[in-house]
C-alpha cells in the first residue's frame, strides 16, 4: 500500500481511492453512487460545470479572448513585417539614424519594447476589466447562485 498521507486530498482532479490507489474524480465509482462514501471535501467544492455555463463566465471568456487574440495578431503581424523588412528591404534596414544606430537595430529593439508594452497593457486591462468580472463570479459562487 502506498503512503499518501503527505499528498493533498485532491491532486489535479485525482483523488486517493480505496487501497491506496488514485482515481480520477470524473470516473464513476462506488463513492459516486447513492449510499456510497463521499470523497473528502467534494461537497464543499463549487460546481465548476455550472460556473462554466454561466453567462458571467461566458462574458469573462469573451472579453479575455478578444483582448488576447487581438494583441497576439497585432504582435505577430508586427513581427512578420520586421522579418520581411530584414529579408527584403536591406537598404531601408541599413539606413543610419544616428551614429552606428540604424533602422534595423531600432526596429529590432522595438520588438522588445512592444513586448513590454503589451504586457503592461494586459496588466492594466486585466485590473480594470477581467478582475471585476472574476470577483463577481466568485461572489456569486460563494453566495450559492452560480
């Protein structure tokens, strides 16, 4: 028999089963049948299926996806333009701006700057748009109206 005393009651959706083995919570077993033993702490867990189907969660996912996909597409477009310029517009990319600084170097550094700007923009967006929706969903779950 395996010693599972040091492990949490659930680990990635898997719970300790009888005889020291592990079983997936989604698998049906004697503990899931009427009159069977209740798994430790499962009655206290929120109904994730109901949360996932709620209109609030749908709105959260929609706004998150809209931001992430838009920013990802814009960044990839910017990156492809940079690569194409580097490959096919050597004259433009080698244009000196100041001293040894040329357009290729400036645009390459711009890739790093845009990555930091996107990250900062996402943090701002998440605090203003995502976090309040998460708080509302959390409050509705805690109130029992998921």
